């Protein structure tokens, strides 16, 4: 099981403490990378969320840097009760980690 640390947001008890994140399983793969289901303990409560992991060295990323930049900007701005919440983004020299709300059951609605 992989682990990572993230800085807590303002809803956690201590702003200076780091939260240990456990990557449990891969829940999706796409053009830019993969999405993993992760858990963390915050204030004695286990919270599950999704992390989109983007490999900055991949040729797909290198050819689409502007598209990825737009996705990050839009994800930070969107705030609606019917949409998945963006939590945090962490950039690493080799990867981008996009932490977001995890929805266990999703329904795809198509308009005709």
C-alpha cells in the first residue's frame, strides 16, 4: 500500500500537521494518468477520497500541458452541490496529484 502526505485544509484541527494518506486501489485510468481511491484519518475519522495522478514526464502530458492547466484552473473554481468537490492539488517534480471528493456510486445521465 502506497502512502503520501498532504497538508490539511482549514477544516482540520491543526494547520501545521500533515495528514498521512493511504493509496488503496486504482479506480480508473485515462489519457493523462490514473485515479486512486485513498483514505486518511482526520480528527479520528477515516475519510475516503480520490486522487488523480498525472505523470508529468509522459508524452501525452507534454503534448497537452495547456489542456491540463485549464483542467486544474477550472477544477479549483467550480463549486456546485451536484459536482465533485476539488480538495487540493500537489505538484511534484514528476507528478501532479489532484485530490478530490470520492463518489462511490455515480450515475451517468445523458440528455437526448
